[in-house]
C-alpha cells in the first residue's frame, strides 16, 4: 500500500491509494429453481438463497430491495493467499503484485464494487457488519470510510476465537482474535439495540453520593441536603425528628461538600421504597448513605466477544457436512441482537456454508420473529449445492445425523435462485 499524499494549500492529506478498475457490464439472468424450494408453512418467513457470482446477485437485488435491507453481515475472503477449500482470496497478493502497482489492489477492487451496491441496498437506519482479520483490517477501514463516510463508522467488535494453545512456532505471537467493522448507512437514524444482561436482577449497594467528574456542590446545589439518622432507633429520615439524630451530608473524605445522586423528591420516594440505607464505614467510623442498584434486563453491548471458533465446526458437523472457518451461530446471533428487529431483512452476500441463514432461522423461532434472510454464495467446488443448500434444508426440515443426533427443524420457507 502506498501512502497517498495530496498537497493543497500547505496541508497534507493521507488516504487510500489503489488501482480502481471499472467492471464491464455483463448480461446475466436469474432463474428460480422451483424444484429446490422448501415450503413448510405459509404464514411464516421465506428466505432467499442465490447461487452464483455475488456481484450479479447484488445487482439483481437492487430491483426489489434498494434501501430495504435492515442489516448486512458479511464474512469476505481475508486475502491471506488462496488455497483450494481454504480461507483466502483467489486474486491473492502474488497476482496483485504481478498485475498491479499496489499490493492490495485486486482485493480492494473486489470489495469496492460490492460494497458500493451494498450501501444502496441498506435502509436509512440500517447497519453493515464486516468480519476481517489483521491482513486487510487497515485497508478495509479506509475503504469503508470512503464508501460509507467516516462519520458513519460506529465501532468494531473484537472476537476472541481461540486460546493460546496449539502447535505454533516458538517465539511467535498467536493470533487469537478477528475483527468486525460496524458502519451505519446514516448514523443520524441508526440505533443499536441493547443486549441481554447476564447479571439481570442482581443487586448491589453503592455510594449514594455523586463521585467522579463534577461532583462538587456548586454543580448541583439543589441535590445537597442532609439525612438524619437515629442510632438508637436505627431510623433514617430526611427531616429532623429529635436532637439525638446525626446529620449526614454529602461530602468527601476532606470534608468538601458534594451532592446526592437524586433530588429531594426522588430521594424521598427511594427512601420509602427501601432503596437507600445507612452504612458505617469500619475504618473511618463515619456514616454514608448507600443506594440499591439492580442490574437491568438489558445493557449496552461491549465490543469484546469470547466465542470459540471451534463451535462453528461442531454446528455444521451436526448436519454431516464439513467446511473450513465456519462462523459460530452465537457470534452471528450477537450481531442480530445488536442490529436487527422483529421483521428485519438480513443480507449476507458471502454466505459460505450458510451460518447466517441458520442463525436467522433459529433467531426467528427463539424470539417469535419474522425476519427474512437473503444469502448469496457461489458454487465453486459445489459449495452451494453440496453444503449451503443441504444445510439450510436440514435446518428447516429437521435432521437426524449419522451419530443418531436429532436436530428439530424450524417451520420456515426457502426459495432457491440461480444466477447465470
């Protein structure tokens, strides 16, 4: 990658340079393969599977789905060097170096033309999630900044996929993580969901005095008022009842006045609801007020996910199928929880073995949703016909594998299209 420096009025701008090659318009047609369609129940979700070059599949989707897709998740080739049946990219670096001035040009061209169409498909409040590793992370980030706009970058997820075990070269650093870039079509309208809190319902008591940041009384003078505590009756009040009561005011260890977390009216309600209590610090021998805090059912999502990648291999093996680098269903469901709703249309145009479709199908059942999943994959090495389609068929209809393990089907539908 060459640094692109543009001199203008004494200002240097750094950006992404590669040899952008326009694609020639080619004729293609899409034909529904009715013999492969699966219908189990009329009034339920119908998912779409496109077999063929995903660039043409995306062009076809523009006819009916422009600005209608609510979530796109893709797991594109990582440009790690092509090997048959393994993760990589056919136009790998050796080819790029031979035919292009810049090392990453072929991969960037490949991604650019597809992401431009993907943006057109996204609804105004939709999100784009892209899996990547360290090989193209920097280039992909700059490319997406250019296509979606740097202001529409949301964050990135760090997926811990493995531990430090295994056979590796002595003295090397083990690659334990991958990344998932998140962009909004328009950050002004897009809003991520909160996710389930595993500690929901748990209770803890913490200081009722505001601490950290602007904690001094002058910032919230109306929230500076005393509590009164009777050590004999153990009664805590907001009004003085007798002369024996101890006055407790919000202040730090040095005696500087602060303020409580709530105003007087809310504090009175919380005291009446037993959400506030007195506490004697055994070290300082001073009283403080504690507030009850209950973990809510939902919380903001973190950007670190710990899910073993081997889970994906186990999940596809359930259907007597095999594929390399299968994304775990729980990883994709985490994304669905973050960025989809009851009737969302979800698109994956690097579908591979069909993990995204299975995740959406199961997500519908688990949440009583009616999401639609559109997946596009090529048929190189009979991938679509011998892996993707059989997997989705068994997910929908149910399956008993060679080990006599049963997978209960999900009564949803599938339409199969071939792009030629």
